[in-house]
């Protein structure tokens, strides 16, 4: 398993960050005060059968981390490499008053690919997170492979959101994705998202502080969630690029 570490911690009025990884390489884009922007770059073609990526993401008290995917993720299947599933696992820990935004680009599971994907989020008091995740079964004209995706989020009071999705592109199931190839999701936790244009999307306000928005369709570029992300969810981007100390 290859582990990518992104650790942002307060240091006076600024933030120190520690970045490391091989399959997924974190690169500093910008830093101003306690707000840091980091790009996630693939170290090579991925994911191949048997590739397992673990992301350990920690945001310290009062800090803000904006993660941006530079390229989408393609899950390949190659018989000569065996039939072991690929793995993508993110563990996210937020200290009091911390904030994380992560705009993920599409994850495409090819016809022979199999992906086990999980996200575990731990939110302390006063912290918040906004994630965008786009899952696609198959490339254009292709039936997708196998996918299991789990999300488990807790805050200071206990469980906040737990979801599990298990699908196969060649066996569409009514009531799950049906014949849709694309599931685009925005998850906001630690705060309740304000009113947005809900045309063509489903909205769920959680019992705790949080909101999910979801689009099902045949093409990722038809999803309205990209515009919603930019206008209502993501924090403003910083343009000043500074060196990251620490």
C-alpha cells in the first residue's frame, strides 16, 4: 500500500504543512495565512489491479485546506496482472475550527476494473468539510466494472453520515443506479448548505449538520453540480503562491 500524507498545522498566524506520497503526489499550490491549497498529482498511470492508495489527511485547528485533483482517476483491469481489486482509501481528520474542501475529478471504472473505495471522516467541534466525488462506470461506449464505495463520517456527537454503494456495470440494479453510468455527489458536513438550484439533482439534509446533493445520469459533463460547487460550496481560491515552510 502506498500512503500519501497531507498534514496542515497552525504555526503562529500561518500554517506549516508536511506533504509526501508516491502513487499520489501532493504539490503545494498556494498558502496564505492558515489557508493552504494542495494539488493531487498521479505519480504514474493508475489504478492498476493490486494498486492500493491510502490518503492520510489532517487539518489542524483553525486551518483551511483546499484539495484539487489535477487529473481524473481511471481504474484499469489487465488479466496479466491478476484479478486483485484496486483500492482507494482516504482517512480525514479535522481539528476544532478546521475546514477542508476537496473537488475530486471523475473516477472511471473500466469494464475489467474493480475498485474498493472508502472515506473515513472525523470532524471535531466547529470543523467542516465539503467533498465532491464523481463515480463513472465505464469509458464512453463501455460497460463499467465493479465498484464498492463506502463513506463513514462522525462528528463530536457521534455518527453523522454512513453510506455504502456496491454496483456492477454489467448488472444494473433498479433503485440503486439503474441504467445511469454517472453518480456525482457533493457532501457538506459540519454545516448545512443553503438554498441552491435543485433542478435535476436530489438533496438530502442530514439529521445532524450536513447536506448531500446527488446527480445520476449518463455523462459527467451533464451534471449541474460543478457550477453549484463553484457558486455555493467551495471557499474562494487564493491566488498568491508562497513557499510552504515546515
